[in-house]
C-alpha cells in the first residue's frame, strides 16, 4: 500500500504563532476586551491550540481567559458508523452560561465537528455567544457553518488531507497538505 505523500508545508511554527497573535487581536476587538471570554478547545488539536491562544490574549489584555476542552466523540453524526469511538475527557472548569465562548479547532472542513461541538456545548449551558476560531479553513462545507477567526484559508481538494501538527501530539508545529489519493486507491472495495 502506498503511503500518503507530503505535498507542501503551508505554515511553519512562526507562521502559526503569527496567526494566533492576529486571531487574539481579532477576538479582543470583536468582544471589546477579554473580561467575559472563555476558550473551549475541541479535542484533540483544538485543545492544544486553545491554551496558546489564551496566552496570546493574556499578553495583550493582561487577563488570561479560562480554557476548557470539549470531546465531541458521541455528538458526531457518524458515531453509529464507528465500532467504538475513542472517548476523551471534556473539561470545562467554568460556567458557560452567559459567557462569550470561543470554540477553537485546528481545521474547519465539512462543518460536522463544529455542529457536534455546538450540541455538546449547549448541553453544558447557555452561552451568551459562541464564536469559532480555526487555524485552517479548507472549504468543502456540508453544513452552514463558518469560522469567525481563521489563521489561514487553504483551498484544497477532497483528495488532500490538511494536517495541523502541534505539541503534545506531534514532534513539530506546522500545517501541511498531504496527498491521500494513493492511499484511497489502494483500499479496494472497502
């Protein structure tokens, strides 16, 4: 079986850091400060990006918004297709009621993960607003969902995989495009 092939690195660690700084400024401007903000990272890589974004907001405002993590495994509309979805911990150490919540994720693609995140978040309370920050928006939406804050728009084909690498899950920090056609063609009739 042919392995996926790296096509391009579109963001390195410095570019991602600059994008987080810009997003932090945009969040603060839109919300007129950080006093009512809380960030919720979608497990996995969104949960790694959220604390970094909170740190950037703290550098600008002097106040670090609280950060939580949200597991959407059992809220996904494809959960029935998976034999046993991997379950991670949701950890929201603050009340979501009446807060301005910024959901944080790595890649916005079809919108289905964000739909699941909205369902999971609403089960925890009633935020004043819910906004979405993503490192990459790659298009191909299947649901009417858009990001409020985007690190980089990356037009891509469905045969490509846009991957955000970040600690603690990866040894590098970058955004890359991988060709997955060879991988899919080898799969046969599965």
